[in-house]
C-alpha cells in the first residue's frame, strides 16, 4: 500500500512508468503471438493495396485518353458469342467459394477434426490454384492481344501497367496462400497440431486467406466493373 501511495504521489517516477507499461500489456493478454503478427502484416498489406487502387483511380480519372472498356477487353468468345467478363465472374465465384471452405476448415479445426480440417484446407488451396490458373490464362490472352505495361491497342497506355501491377501483386498473394495452406494442411493431416492440442494456426491461415479474398472483391469492383 505504501508503494502504491508513492506511485500515486509521484507519477513521473521510474516505478510508476514501469507499472503503467505493465498495465498496458494486460490489454493484449491472451492474444496469441502468431495471430497478432498476422493482423499487423494484413494491416500493412492493406495500406499497399489501398495505395495501388487509389493510384489506379487517380490515373484513370486524370487521363485524357479514353480508358479501355473492361466489358470488351475481358470478354471471351464462347460458341461464337462474345460474353463480357465471364472469366472474371468465374474467378470471383471460385475465390469467394474458397472463403467458404476455409471458414469450414477453421470450424472443424476448433472441433479438432483432423481429417475434415485438412480436406477442407486442401480444397481451399485447390480453388486458389484454379484461380491463379485462370488468371494466368487471362494474362496470356491479353499479352497475345498486345497489352503491355507501357501500352495497349485499346486506349490509355496506363491500362497495361495498372492491370499487371494490381492483378499481379494480388496473384502473388494467392499463390503464396496456396503454398501456405497446403503446408499447414499437410501438418494437420499428420497430426502435428493435434498432438499440441491447438489448431490456432488454421485460424491464422484463415485470416490471411479471407484477406486475399476481400482484396479481390475491391479489385473486381474498381478495376473490372468501373
């Protein structure tokens, strides 16, 4: 009690400073280190993607050259009919579906159902790989049609640079996520986390994957629909 009285009387003392910092740490008590680090990483990544999208919107709004029509650029010809954004719609559906399988994997991880957790994580990784494959097809198609980072045959030169930068950076995240999920799923299947009695790493992987999916929703809205 005497010590507390001394701290209260002298709030600038070293002991008071240490006590204050110790009390601040209580706010983070119980928050797993891995989850906290993932949130910090995702926050920093949010700033990067936001900068890309804001830069894209600024360039598109300020250019005096007509911007290519996304419905025409990203159309596919199927059975003689040109269908706008069909591939992008399928890619979006696949990635959103992967969020569902990832959420189920986390749920079964909490239940400590090793086989179902691993199976759903493998399914999520497979959907992610399918997305990357379709994105590679999209890239090859546009490159074949003459799109380059420094120009394109349909209008504003900034279109190519914006497209490859934004979709490429996101595709890199999805590719890394596929490797990450596959690695975790193998460890889950082998019972590593069951022996630990903690499937927290599955939830952390889920945070990353949901973030990647959410970013794609913004890319889809601003780049393909605008």
